[in-house]
C-alpha cells in the first residue's frame, strides 16, 4: 500500500467511463488516484463526460473542476493527454484531430509499449451492436443502469449501518444474468478481432464498465473498467507490463480523505 505522499511514476495510464454529469460517480476517488500517479502519457478512453446526462440535467460540482485541474496540471508538467471519445461524449467526435489546449482528441490510436508490443486504444462503443444499430435501446439501458445505481445508494446505506462492504447491483447482474455475460463475451471477442485485423498485439478499451485483462480470444484484451462504481484503471509500467488497479482496494479511507483535503487546499 502506498504511503500518503508517495507518487508512483508509470509509462502510461488508461482511464475511462468517468461519466462527469452523473450524480452517482466516484470523482473524489479518481482525484485521489491521480494525486499519486504520474505518467508520460494519459489516455482518457472515452465517456469521461456524460453528454447524455448533462443534456438532460446540468450537474457540475466543484469536484469536477478539481479533476480537470489535476489533469491539466499533469499536462503542463509534460504528460501527453489523449482523449478518445465514446458514445456518451460523442459530440467530441466532431473535433477528432484537433487539440483543446493540452488535450488531443483522437478516435483511435496505437500505443507503443516499453517492451515493443503495440496496442489499439479505443473506447469500444463502435463494436457494441446496440449502440450502433438501436441507439434508443442504448438510452433505455442507460436509464436502467442509473436506476440500479439509485437503488444501490439505499442498499449500501443499509450495508454501511450493518458494517458491510460496498455491493454493486449492476456488477452482480453482469456476472449472474446470462444475456449480460454473453454480451460481454461477444464484445470482448469483437475487440480482440479488431486488434488482430489492425495487426497489433492487443486492445485497450472501456465502454462496458467491466475491467479485465486476458488472452482468451488469441490476443491481449484489456478493459479499463469505470469510475462510476468500480474505481479501476490500467497502468503500463516502465518494463512494458500492464496492471489493472482497483483503487478502492489500494487506498484506505483515512488516506483518501487526507489526500483530498490537501488537494483542495492547494487548489
């Protein structure tokens, strides 16, 4: 476990599915994570902003500004920031190939790892048949997901009173419901196939809020997960090895609160 003021330097950092605009997201935890992780390149792998949610109801607390400040601060110190839009921030696809200050907007990119291997980096919604061919159904799914998150608030309030750990209804459903498990498998296979077609060694993506790393489909599949519930990210170490980080498992609550207080004092 990292000490309070220790900073970890890595070659690359991959974050996706923050969904700024939703009310039930883990922004403070992401700020904590960025406080102790520096990278040469930071990939924002889509759905950082939730345009669907912001269009319906504007929600932008001060913690969002602090997150943006932390990212831009890293860019000013030399980190390369690459933003690959997803379906929830698809309005940014109108700006592919341009820069917003220090942030590059790119649809897909090849990441060159330290060990010489290459990885396709892409949000992944392009390979979700529901998003591509039945967008109305994707919006229904988004509503159902948000409803599950609201139910989770009540469930986990009760669990905290009983001294139990956080439990995710949506994550449970993904693992238990046959159709959801089948969808994840088809999605992973499609992304792995795209990596093979592109001629690279693997793919790094997001979109389905299911962090994982495996070689099941004949090439390396890496999913960053999300910061709505799971608080996961991918880092590439300087030796080319990739690591899936579950941030809530690595940082204790007192450490998180101490770093958060310090960050706001600096801001």
